[in-house]
C-alpha cells in the first residue's frame, strides 16, 4: 500500500488542477465590463421611460416577467432621433471562456442576435437568434421576457455582442428594442493561454513520471 502512495498523490494533484477547467454552470458574464455602442435610452422619451445603465445588464438580476419594456431597461430604436446608425452592446469577459448556454431577458415582441468574437479572425460570429415570443403566442407576457438557449456546440471566446434584429415590415415586430439581463454559462475558470497549458501539461507529466519512478524504486 505504501508503494502506491506517491503515484496516488500525483493523480490526486492532477485531478485537482483539472476540475476547475471542466466545471460548468456559472455565469461568466457576471459584472464584466459592458459597453453601449450607438444611441441608447433616448433622452427625450416620455416620463414613463426609465433607461438603465450598461452595468445592470450583467448584474445577474432579472426584472419581473412582463415588466414594461422601457422601465429599468436599456432600450433603443432606429425610430428615435439619432438612432439610425449601428446600435449594439458588447461584454468583455476579461479572459477566454468556454460558453455552453445563454440567457437573455428582453422585450418579447422583437428578435435579437447574440454573437461571439472569434479571436483568431477578429470576426463576430452569430451563435443565437433570440426569438420573439410572438412566434409562439402561448408564451406571450406583454413586456420583458426571459429566453434561454443551450448551445449544441460550446464556443470559446473573450467577448459577446448583443443587438436587435431589425424587421422591415415583419408582423409582430415593432423595432423598439430593450434588454435588462444577459447571461452566459460555462466553466468559471478562464481557459489558460497556450503557454500556460504547455507548462501545466509538462508539470503533470513530470508528476506522473516521478510517481512511476518512486513506485518501481520501492
């Protein structure tokens, strides 16, 4: 039994290092830097409109389902004065993360697009078209509504981008967009850079070799 102790310690140590890299289910977008690009929260909107800050989109707090679309939300529209250019929201994850699922609380009667940044090409790649609830009238809430998606193929990225899908005359879409929460799920530990992975792999191989040497020496 004593002869196995060094090898066992090596295996346990390697396991403890690997577990954080494979854990799942955490919101990796929580409190990450979020930027509004374009014209948001129209300043001359009616008193009933109350725009929220960019940081509120990643605070892990959902509003009540059916909340008024322009109350405590980030809202925008090409119909607002100054709102004809590009309007999108970016979330900097401050590291490279594997993402397996997404959740958004947004106005129910429009579609939205979530994309991720491909670091190798610096191109935004669509990963989820958030559906309008009017695609299914049975789940209509009449305001803010939460939709979730499990990705068939996980993605690895450092940034996310959220924007409205403009509809030219499409039924059940008014092009008045709003969002109150964006979440991305995956392992809570950032994916190490290639150099770090090489050093980690080398260390694990060394530990395994040391344990094997001690095993046969005994």
